[in-house]
C-alpha cells in the first residue's frame, strides 16, 4: 500500500450503530448521515476470470488469469446529486439536516471550478464528471468521514471483473455489437452528451452504465505493459499502485467514444492535455476542464483495510501539476 502521510482521520467503527445502511445478500442502500441523500451498492462475488483481450491492442495482452476478492460496487456512476455537497460547502450546509460535524467540516474540498462542470449536459441524476484522480479519492474520503465506511476507487482488475459479470465476450452481454445501444450511451446514440444513470439495461450483476455514459477512474497507474508480468500465472488482486501524476487508468468508455472503446477489456489513460484550458500556474489538482467524459464509480472491499492503510489511501498528498 501507499506510504502513510497526512493527519489521522477520525475513524468510525464500520459495524457500529454509526454506520447507517440497509443491506441484504446482494445489495445495500448507503445513507449519507445528516442528509436525505443515499446511493446503492451491489454485491460482487469473488472469483477468477480471464483479464485482457487476445484480439485487442497490445496493452490488453496477454490474456491472463486473475483472482479477485469479493467487494461491493456502486450500482450507478456517482451523480451530481451525491457529488455536489462535497464540492460546495454551502450547498452541503443547505442539504444537511443539522450542523456539520467538525470532522466533515475539516475535509479539504475542491477549488470551485471556473466553468460549468456539467457542460450543459444536465445535473439531476446525471453522472458527475471532469474531476481529477486526486479529486475522486478526496470525494471517497469525504464519504468515509460522512458514513464511517471505507469507499475507494476500483482497481483496474476489479473494474474489468465487474464489467464482465461472468462473461468472456467483448461486452457483458456478448460479442454482438448491434445490441450495444440497449446497454450503453456511446457515440452512436448519445447525441454527444451524458444521460441520466440507469436508463439502459444492467449487466448480470446489477451494474448500470459499465459500458459508456462516462468513462470511469480506476485507482491504478496506467502501465501499457503491466499484464506481461502475469503471463502463465494467476494474478492475485493485482494493482499498479500509482506514484506519478500521469497517466492513470480509465475504463468503460464514454458517450463520446465508439463501440470498440466500450469493450470490457479496453484501457485508456489520463492526459495532461485535459488541463490545457486551466489558466492557473501550477495547474489545478482538482479539475480537468477538457475532460467532460470521465466520472467515478465506488468500491467497498469486503476485507477491511487497516486504519493505517485507510489513512494512507486518503492522505497521499497531491503531486504538483506542471
């Protein structure tokens, strides 16, 4: 795991009365304490799968066996409804049913964007977008302080495993690309904009918009040759722990991408060009003003990390941009 840095976050017992959710064997509803906001999480079983593609680009090879521990993943991409209280403190205060707890008030928030970060595509039930990798992790930290539950970004391996939902085909529903319009918003049907989450068919594990709508951050550094070390082996919950500002791995494709970019195995990478419009020097750690196609999906691992690991994950300081 990452080296521990920063201050210790107040730790809430994950199985105490302070954790507020309703759960069954497949999914649960996470309430954000002090508000009327909630989001749903799907139970993803552990197992083995074949990661990568034998017919895809070089960075998807070789196909290799991967073992994944069980986890929960958010049913939908994180929407502005949930993200905006983190983004704007005054908005959070307005949504809160009481005074903000000191721990919540102390969380570092993004600098207010100088653009409309919805880019006119819609806000209610639409995916939040254009946040940096660092911003995405700080949102997870805010959720942790709010709920007492450790949420994080998926690893690349977890993301592909969840996207496939037991399928070895190009898409979770098979190889027939003519069916993609029933499952995803992409270049062929999106009118070049995001859409409300959950309007297309879910995959076999109950996850919506894994293909298209917005592409999604993973935790991993993007390494084109990362899979090569696993040839002929079984990788156990692999992760390319990030130690550089660029690039990080992005999955799922977006409303602006063609069908091939929405395949379960397709990989893409963050790009400093997404900040070309940013007038700040150094450039913001929080926003990609030229990436209105990237968003967030959450993971909660069944195996709880230690307190030191949780704090290391949330408190890794940002790398100064250039």
